[in-house]
C-alpha cells in the first residue's frame, strides 16, 4: 500500500471508494493495530465487495491516478476532524466516522425526483442490457401512481419482445396504459406516438423504456439521441429526466457506463439496482464525485418495496452496516 502521509499532497479524483479500505488500513497502522481492516471487512461483508477489493485491481496499470489523491485527502481530513485520537483505536467509532464521511460525500447526490415541473413530465430510461430498466420503469410508475399521478408507459425497447410483454404486464397490474408497437418497430416512432397520447389523455408522467445497449455501441447510442430529438419535437424542454439504470454489482464498469452515457445523453439521474448480493454500492462514491449526477433510487431486490428513494445517510448506513 502506498504510504498515506507520503502521497496526500496534490491532485483530485473520483476513485475514493476504491481507496477507503486503504485509508482505514493507514489509520490502523498509525494506531498500532495490525490486522484491524481484515477483521472489519469480515464483520461487515460477505463475499467480494467494495471493501475487499485490492486497490491495484482498480488502478490502470497499477498506478496511482492523478485524480485520486485530493479526494483521499478530503476523506482523511474529515475522518480526523470527526474522531478524537482515542476513538481512532475503536472500530465502532471508526465505522461511524466513515459512515458520516460517506454520507457527506454523497449528500449532494441526494435529490428527490420532482415530476411536478412539467406535464407530461417525460422520463427516458437508459442503460445496458440486464441492468433492470424495464422493472425499474414499472416500479417507478407504480410509486408515482400511488402519489396520485396519471402515468403512462412507452415500450420503446422494440428489439426484445419480452421487454414489451414485461412492461405491458406492469401496466395491466397497475392499470397504467402502455403504448407499444410490433417487435422491431422504430423506437423513436413508439415514443412519438406515446408523446401524442400522453398529451391527449392529460397524463402527468410518461416513462419511456428503451433497449439495453453497451455504452460502446455507437450506433445504438445514436438511436437514443434520435429518440431524445423526437421527444423534444413535442416539448423542447423534454425529456425532463434522463435516468441511467446501473447494476450495482458491476463495480468499476458501472462508472465507465455512467461516464459514456452522460457524455452521449447528459444524464440527470441514476438508479442503482441489484444491491442485494453485495456491498458494491460503494461505486456510487466515484460516480457522485466525478459526474455530480443525482441518485434517484436504489434497488435491493425484485419486490416493489425493494426500490426506494436514495438518501445519503441511509445508504451509508446500509453500506457499512450496524456497529457490533
């Protein structure tokens, strides 16, 4: 491990989540408590998670990214301020200090989705295959409906017949209308029809599900840009929310996805799914620090209540667990 005191001098970054274990290691070393971090990891995590990853796995070529050090310094400074010297020898106090630090770093990303600013308020769901976009769209529709909003769904994932059927099932279950066309139809045409229908039916919120794609598939990314242009023809301020759905178990790949989708589409929100299997949700730290995108929801399972609005304190609490 690079000596903390020797490197905390310059530069910035977004990979602080990867360095947090090393920060605690450094504090343990300073307090003459070898093996502390191993016991901490064992008590907080099961299996591979963000606290068990070695920093060298996450650095290009095993080198220190010039962007990392300033963020590390922020964490160290915050921890040192929040903990008295004697508390640095106490695992529970250190855990609580780390929770507070993570919550402070994530607080700027804690922004509730406000759908009252336009009508229809248009949400464009994007992300890679398997991230859970369709399920998330259905769950958000249900939540908004429970809040008294008139909701409509647009099945713009026309490449996967199962996605259309899945969205229609959500619509039938909740009494939410779904605009869909035949498999293979132009996604932009589906959204065009949905925009017209939403306006005609006095809908409050239109949620458009799109096909999963890798962030490196330029042709498909261009197609999303086309969908966005079609939406803007009906309302130049729309889409009002471009929501990226990422799989929380993807680790650093999720950060790369967020970078590329943000570059192509200018994201306004993120929902993180599949956090039930590990504590890899620490990836939200670099995403929030680097991109400054609001985190709207976090999902931990398949049930409706498993998708909840994001709160920084609640997430930090879940990430690090309760004191033993």
